[in-house]
């Protein structure tokens, strides 16, 4: 099954609703975690650590996933529909840079 941004947000919301409901609106926590993960991504890129044979630990692939995870979590704390926002932002970019949207 293909994962959409909406489905990922929904999945994370349900997961935290069960395991850590007190953190569902903790934007600051997830923002700090996002910054930590961006630092880890920086290191993985600097070392050019790529995933091989699905061994994701310490790789660019892992850290990109972590950055996505906390981006989605921050969006959830504000009840932001990130998929909708991505489309709206691409519409702005299309006007600004003169390209077509192919979503
Ligand atoms: Mg990480």
C-alpha cells in the first residue's frame, strides 16, 4: 500500500494518541527533535553514508526519514494538513518560477 502524507500524519497521530497522548500538542519537543535529526542528517551526508541491503542505521536514508517524521509530528501539533499545504505551496512556486504542476 502506498503511503501518502495524509496517511503518515494519521498513523503518527493514532500512534501517539495511544502511547503518549500528553505529547500530541508538544510542538517544542518535536521542533527540538527535528533540529537534532537535521544535525544527524548533516553528518550522514558529510560521510556519504548510504543504505545498503536495507541496513538503514546511520545512513542518509535513516536521517531523512527521521526529519520527515518530526516534520509530520510538528504539523500534527497544529492540525495542519501538510499534503494540502504542499499542493498550495507548489501552486505558489509554479506562479513564481513559471513551471507546471504535475501532481
Ligand atoms: Mg536520526
